[in-house]
C-alpha cells in the first residue's frame, strides 16, 4: 500500500527535541488512520541536528529528509517540502512538540470537504509575552487577510498537496497558509487541538519576528492577492 499522507517537520537547531520527536512520530505512524510517512527538513542547523536527522532517516523506511546548506527560513523549508511531497495529502508539524502528531487524527476526518484543516491552540501553554505577541500578530493578519482564523500560526495543519503546490511562496509563508488556500477558492476549517509547554530547547521567536516581521509580510500578501493567478483545465487534448 502506498503512502497517503506526508507529515512535514521543518527543523532548525532542535537537537534536544529530536529523540522525543522521533519517538512520537514513530508511535503515530503505527496507529495513523492513513498510511503515513515523514519528511524532515533541516533548515541549516548548526547544533548537529542535520547529521542526527540523516542517520535516523537512513534507518527508517517511512522517514526521509531534506538538508539545507544554510538557514533559509521556515517558509523555504515548507516550499521545499511541498515540492518533494508525493502523497495526495500533507501535514505540517513543528519540531518543538508543543503540538503532537497524534492530533492529526482530529483534523483528518474533515480534509475530504476542505482545502485546508488547521488546529486551534485554544488553551495555549506559552508564556504571557508569547501569547500576547501571537494574539497581536494574529489580529493584524486577520485585518489584512480576512481569513477569520483564530490561530492562523498554529503549527498543525493538513492540506491537499495539489493546493499546497499552487501557493506562491515567500518568507513568512507559514503565517498565511489558510489565506493562501482561500485565494484558490477552497474552504478552510479550524479544529481545537491540544497544546503543550515546550520541554526541550528554546523558542526561535521574539517580538520582532512575531509582530514586526508578520506586519511586513502582510503587505506582501496584499500584493500577491491582487496579482494571484489561478486556473482550472476543463479538457486536454494532445
């Protein structure tokens, strides 16, 4: 049976989290409702994550990896993963395990009827500063995108691969995935999921890249929305 669902995990300097990440992903693959595989994308880590990921993937049939030569950012990691995904469905998960792969099972029942299904971390387990900056950034994005998603930055999502590949990519892309699916006139759905405190490592985000960066990215989104090209082919004769 071929794989039906690819779980994408962008990774940047998460060496402390990797053992638990591998364990959780392996456990989920054994119980997943769809035959699933994992694509790990190392975004130019400098802490040994890349070699650890490569060694692990060589020993696991359902795991593969892409290793960047330097740090390009999460948007680039997702773009590369979208381009290399071979299954009809793909999901996105952060390596810090503040969301767990098992919660893909909360999203999968809806994906047949929606272009994207995203998690909603309704009960956040973050610091007050992180919650406030995320809430502020989310409000700004809603003002520009009108996607009306409570938690557009939630790092647990499922998409149809064909729609993901049609997304015009840019830095900060991960903040606009629901809005980009709406540009294709597909429906999106939000589902409440579990959220957990970070146990290993440290957050790569601060006020600048949680608020100021997304604010600049919103203007890029406005330009893309105005210039976006989409089409459907009714018939093809060769």
